[in-house]
C-alpha cells in the first residue's frame, strides 16, 4: 500500500510521486539500474523551474551540432522523461546522444549517471516563483488535484507536501552531490537576463562548438514568444489530449509571486528560506 501524503501524491524516499501515474516504488527502484551510456545527458529540475525551456535549448544545440539528430517530433519525445513510465519504456532506444529529463533526487538516479560521469544540467529557479507556477500547474495537470486555495497550497509547498516534495531538499541534495556528478547549474533568472550567455555556457559544458550564427538561432528559438508558438516546444498537444487544462507557457517572468503572496506570507517564506538555505552560497534572484 502507498504512503499517501494527499489523495494525488504518495511519499517514497522523502519525495512525492503521482498516485495516478503507473510508477510505483518498485519501478522507481528499478530506475537505478537503467543502462546508462557515457554520451547520455540528464536535464534535472525541481518541477516548474524551467524544464521545458532547457529541453528546447538542448534540442536546438544538438540539432546545430549534429545535423543527423534533427527529427520531426516534439521535445517531449526527444527529451523523454526518465520516470514517466515503467521499466520497458522504448525511449531508452533513442539515438545518441540520448537526453533524459528527470525530477529525481541524486540518490534515486540511475547509478550510471554517477559511475559514467554523465553530463547533468540542473536548472533551478527562485522558489517563490516556483510555488506560484506549481500552484497554476496543479490546476492544469490532471495528475494533480487542484489546490483548495492559494493559502493552502502555500503551506503545502513549504511543508514539502507538493509534487516531488520539498524544493529546499531538492536543491540542497543536488548541492551536496556536486562532487559526485558532472553537473552544470543554470539559474532560470540568469536565462531571463542573458539567454545567449547561458546558452554559450551550456554549449561549453557539453563540448559543442557552435558558430555565432548557430548560437543566435538557438537563442531565437528559445525565447518565450517563440516557444509559446512552437508546437514542438509548447506542450499544447497535452491540452488537445486532455492531460493539461491550461497552457504551461504561462508568464515566464521573475517576480510573479508578488501578485500572489500577501505581506505575511512573504515574511513567513523568507523566514523559512533563511532557516533552510542560509548555509549554502546560493543566491536566489527574486525579481527582475
Ligand atoms: P510560469 O508558470 O511562471 O510562467 P517547467 O518547464 O519546469 O514546468 O517550468 C515551467 C515554467 O517555465 C513556466 O513558468 C513557463 O512559463 C516557464 N518557461 C517556459 N519556457 C520559457 C521561456 N522560453 N522563457 C521564460 N520562461 C519559460
């Protein structure tokens, strides 16, 4: 029987997974043994931190670097979700380099990610905007229950009872695992401020030497406006198939939390943040 934290989520290894998904603790354990290749790339995030954005960037970098990687399919197919389905998922047969998305914490990743020094791109975002984005996503994704109110969800998030568990733990666990992984940290807000600069860093990390024109193209394809209009990147097919009720390309800004947090909620959040994160040298960007 599942350890339920709410009707839609069960807890396993201090993380919260989807009751309505097929994935069960045994399947999660099996993921540790997925056959990993040294050329694999992992895109890892806490939910709503810029996953789809980095998917697009990685796809466009790879298309420029390796024209035989070009393919007429959505990013969801091309950067498949590691933990989305159970063991026999054919996505494992994708052409090299395979790019996997995942929200798993470091200790639940396939062992090969560490053993083979696979490249990991970790995208993180200020948790106030993550909270607001996830609040909206919970109203959209049929896998999750709609929050009763913003105040309810605010508390659920701070208590680590939202999808995937605590934001604080996720970031802390990746911070602590840095030496065991070949990891590049990319801040969502840095991409907002200087998308080209961050694309250049990702290229260098992946060892992809693109021309200036090719980099310009990656950047152009990865703007909020272009992605929102790009059916391969905007996840609208999931609206058509009734899995999402709303667009995931929602606002794409830093500081939207100011439209949702009360002064008291903000003070409370800051206090919790200080308690949980002040010993790490990570600086959130709360608004731009
Ligand atoms: P908002 O809900 O705040 O708008 P994920 O892909 O991890 O689920 O994250 C979704 C968030 O990333 C959404 O945030 C979405 O709008 C934002 N996003 C996606 N593509 C983006 C882009 N090109 N530029 C800025 N934000 C983007």
